[in-house]
């Protein structure tokens, strides 16, 4: 009894000391936070650190006493064999029954400062080490590995019980960024941005230190920034920290403007700006807008944007330089996996913890290496992906490592630039916005090769009832200097052919020095043979990215991997593919980025009627044959009063899906402005929609709620049109776009706006309420067929398997563009460095027999000011003036200079197919099956 009491007393004191250590560690963290998120405010006070050291010594002393007591008690006991005592090399970590995660058993090692012959409980040892570090990063870095064959087990019931018992805050992991200091790779005072007044002068890149210096960071070199708004998978992707969100001043105006902005991140403490967007603090981090698993659970897909494009022009020269790494992470690198011992031998100056457990299973490390020395899956990569999960087998949930993989590009952006003949992915001046295929970045992280784990991810079973994620991934960028010009592109010969074949062009001539005669990037020269990457704990990264539900065709679908998995279509680059409608849930789907309220470019006007537009638009396109419509709702970027949910919720989830998408446009200027507009939110939404929902549909279209895709000729269903064009080998169907007029027949006097007169003498006109937009704007200013210049604003229907990336008007990346030199030679086909799409793969729609596009861009009242003069036949219009009131030609017959009995010129053409078929069809109202049962 005395021995039992002594053990109980010592164990109680031990637990007390552990708690004391935890409290003091928390004091250190609070001290850090009070000093701010800056590099100079990381160290806690000496007094607090001294208390921590004392608590550690007390903890260690009590452990020694406790274990010593246990050994003495065993000696004094009977001579029977104690089967609980094992040799150190045989002490194994054994998961408890019902454990959520199973880990491979491995040899126990002793905490730092303990005798080598001391045997302690392995679970207790891990707790002590975790308490001493006060950071789960140490635990993750130990390299605990699961058994390799179907080892992952997730006990949903136990996890839910733990959630109810402990509460969500005790279980959830906060999305965080660890910002790393800028690389020291440039030679100071080299390079320039060129003459701002000379568009041809693109500047000159800086010179770089050779070889690339090692990154001598320590964990204390990093700044941790947490983003507590993102709590659950229910909030994904809407609450990813893309920007500061909508913050209004006393006048109801956004505090941060995205029009004619002069705010330079690099001049305003990037670390502080990183509190709203991680990329501001560390531009090597991807500007994530969406993250989701593939349907089969085998990979995690990331949708990111290029933040360097947000602001350009002379006042943003510092930001153009600061955000250069946003292009760097689009350029693949090759690496070799090495052991921790090899890393220390190659680069002993890198930070290394004093002691690690699991030395019989050394941590994976990485070295920048040329193709011939790199691993097969590491030749075109850019991120290390570290997966971890929450183990609910203990009273206090623990973080368990699941493994590391290397990222894969959806397509190689550097190779794409070569195929488009663009010269360089990046210029020092930064005016590279015309390369809009570099606006977004799509890549993926393969899940660890564990079939059981992948099935859990595919099913969504790992997400708890309140949306809490239990599996996460950390994203660690591999940092190098950016590569400039064609001469520095990095390919194997089977990708782009011999170096001399592709490393040519004006850009190479501009930026090559006279002593540079070897074409192509030389990794050994630039990186050196010993460029080992820092340990993950000492590397900038995004941490605790939640792995949430995989996409599904509609909100009604359940997570059935077989039912949801899409069939891949092998589409030849020339002939296209057969229609695949019997293999996919949908034939035709629409992607729409919209908002209940928004401002046009340069804030020229505010549009307030989108809710009314959207309901009619959805009904029309369901009538026209779309199987499903995905609405990316951008309302919360523009207003805190309303969203589009009031409209989308009227429709059945079988036909309409709403995705909350509050990320702001980083630049809403017009394209011709010196600071070129960049609608980042729209571009990311389209990329997300294609990646999420493209696998479930044969054809997809991305367009706006003021645009109507109308079946023409004999067709009354767009699916029939696409079936017929698909049989001819078409992958992309383009529709010309011109702006329709609001017909004066459906307008009424308006005065409630500045410049529109008074109620007694109104000067403006507005759309009459109650008349469908389709009918009001059935007044096309150009007769059919539309002129060739109407291709500038074209919209497209395309096969998502063939078009790998689409940008508003253009299919920017297609399978044809991604055919490599080696693939062409193997198939005995010619391969040209520069390529583009031709008929029949891409064709223009016949507007009279296939599909035409009605663009009903809003005519706001102020646009009609002085219409009584500007629309008259004898009024001489000045430059920039135009009559915005539609007056249809009688019978569609054009007579130059003709006007009506009131003296107003005829100026537009109604579509007979709209007048005679589609407008009456729309007025019939929605079909009952399209609506929710509560609405019906």
C-alpha cells in the first residue's frame, strides 16, 4: 500500500509539473503575440524562458525519481518474471483499441538528457517531448509512419463522442501560415525595370549569387500567422484568406479600393498585411482560392491565382519585385530525396534539432538536383505536401503524421509558354498581363499510397458532423530564384526536344550575356551540388489546410465513389472525341460568377438588378437544355446586405448549386489602364468550376447572367447542338458577342438619379418592370451573321477534358498544346514548338442554324441621358456619344438613314427565334421539377 501511494504521489507531482510547464509555455506564446507578428518580436522575455527551463528540469527530475522507484519496487518484489519489461530496442508503440489512427510500431528512444539504459512508457515519452516543444511541429517531424498496407482506420463514432465531450475548439486545427524571410539570392544593385515610357523596354533581370545560397532558417526565423475565421469544411472555400474581405467605412464604401489603388504592399509592412492574406507576408506561398480532394480521394487539388498580376505600372514597382516568387512557383524544379544523415553531411550549416526520435526511420529530406539525379516523381514539382490526421484514441487527441508527397502540376506552365511562343513567363517591368494563361495556377498533392486512407477521403467520412476536418495537409514551397527568358527554361529533351531547338528567340538575345553560350537552365551551376532544403520546421509554409468533401455533380448526390467517378475521355488533338453522355451524369453544365450587387470596371456604374436577372436567366437556360448550373456567388465581396441565395434556394439542388465565393477582385480597373485590371476572383471561380465539376459533364460553358445562349435554326435544345458538333470532332464551340440595346418599347421615364432631371421633366429612361430581360433586350445592333470583330468578346462551350484551362473568353490550355516532343515522336507525328487550335477542334457557331449569344448588358438610366436628341435622325453625334435606346428595324430590313414617325433612327434587329419561340417559352414559367418542393 505504501509503494502504491508513493507511485501515486510521484505520478501526481509529475502531471502537476507537466501542467506547470504547459502554462509557462502558454505565457511564452502570449508574450510573443503581444510583441506582434514581426521578425523582431519573436523572442519571449528571459524571465519567462528561465521559468520554462526550471519546469523542464523539475519534470525530468520527477520522471527519474518515479522510474527509479518502479525499478527498486521490482527488485524487492518476488522473483517472478515481469513480462511488462522489455529491452529498449523492442519497446513498441501500440495503439489502444478503437484508435482512430494506427501507426507503424517502432523502437522507442529516450528524451534528451535521460540515461541510455532508462526504460519508460513510449506514450509518456512522446507527451514529455511534445510538452517541452509546445509545438506539434516537433511531433510531426519525427517521421512516424503508418503501416503500408491498408493501415489507416478512422473511428467516426469515437471521434464524434470526443467532439461532444471536449468541444470543437479543443479538436480543430487552425489554418496558419509560417512566413519565411526573403531569400538572399540577388546581387544588390543589379537589374532594372526598364524605361516606364518605353513599352518595348522590359527591363533587365538581376544577377544572382552562384550557387544558390542555402536557406539558413531556424523555426524562430518564421512568423506564424493564424486565420481563425476558417473553422470548418462548411466554410470552404469561401473563408480561405484571400484578402481582407469587405470592410466598409462610415460612408458605406470599401476601406480598401480595388480601383485606381495606390496601396503598395511592400511599403506597408508585408507581415502586417499577411494577417489578411498569407501571400502578402510570404510571396512564395500560393494564393489559394479553392482546395478539394479528387473524387477518388487519390489527390488534393489546389486552385491558386498569380498575385503579381494584381497591380502593375510605375507606382507598383516594389510590389512587382516583391511578388516575383508568385511566378517562381509556376516553374517546376527537380529534387532528390535523401536521408537526414545525408542532409547533415552535405549541408551541416542548416538548422537541425539537437535530438530526434525514431532514428531507425530517418526523416525524409530533399536536395535540389538535376533531372538525372532526381527521383522519378520529383522531376517537375514545386511543393512538399505533408499530410497528418487527428488520433482520437487518447484522452487528449494527438496529431499523427500520414506521410509526405511531392506536388504535381495540372500542366507545366513553363512548357505552355514555350508552346505559345511567348518568350518569357516574367519580365522585370511586370506588365505581363497579356499572358492571361499565367493568371491561375492549378496543382495537386498526391495522397499517401494507402488505399484505406484514400477511401476515407473519397467518402468524406473524416469530416465530423459539425464540419470539423480531421485530416489536413501542409504545403511547403520549394524555393529557388526565378528563371527569366527562354534561355533559362528547364526541360528534359523528351518534353521540348534538344535544347538548341527551343532555347531561341528575341527574349534570349536580350537577356543573355555574351559569355552564355549554353542554352537552357543549368541546375548544377545555379543550385550547386549540395543545396539541401531546410527541414520543414524551419521552412515557410501553409499549415493545417483542411481536407474536406470531394466535389459531386449536384447537392443531391451522395458520396458513392463509383457513381461519382468520371470516365476519362481520350480526345485526339485534331479529331476530337465521341460524345460521352452515357458515361457522365451531365451532358451540359454552366459556370457563373455573379453577385447580387456589383460595380462595372473602374466603378463606372453600379448594377443592382442581378437578383431579378438571375432567376430569369436560370429558368431560360434550363429550358434551353442545361443539365446543371453552378453559381459562384460573389455578393459578399460587394455588399453585406444580400446574396444570391434567395434566388438559388428556389431551385432544386438537382439543377442549381450555389458556392459562396466572397473573394474580392484585386483590381477592377479597365484593361487599358496603366495599372491593368485583374479580376482575380472571377478567374479563380472559373478555374475552380472547371476543376470541380468538369469531370461530371461532357460540355461546360462559363458566361454571365446578362448573356443568353440561344439554340437557333431547327434546334430547341443545346444538348442536341453539342451532340451534333461533337460528332464532327469539335472540342470548342465559340459564340460571337455584341451588345444588344434595351428596346425603347419596354422603357419608361426615369429621374431618380443625378443628371436624370426631375419628376416633372425626366431626362432618362429605365427598363419597365415586369417585362422579361430576354424580351426587353431582344434588339441586337448587328444583323446576323455578326461581324468578325465580335470574336473579341466571344464565349465558348467546351469539353472540360480537352480544355485544361479556360479564361473568360478563351480556351487558353488544350490537350493539343500539351503534347510533348517525345509523345509526338513516339506516335510518328510532326511536332512544332508553337501551336494553336484550328478547325474542326475549335469552330465558330453558325448563329442562324446552331447557337447565338444575346448579350443584354445593362443599360442604366444615366446612359440614356439626352436620348431625345442623340437618337434623332438629324442630330450630329460627337465622339463617344451613342444612342442607347433600341428602335427595331421594321421587318429587319435595313434602309440607310431611315427613322420612325417621331424622327428617331432605327438601330437594331430582333431575333425571330426569340420572338416566336423562346420568349413565349420563358413566360410559361419554370417546370415543377426544377423547383424545391417547398417552393412548389
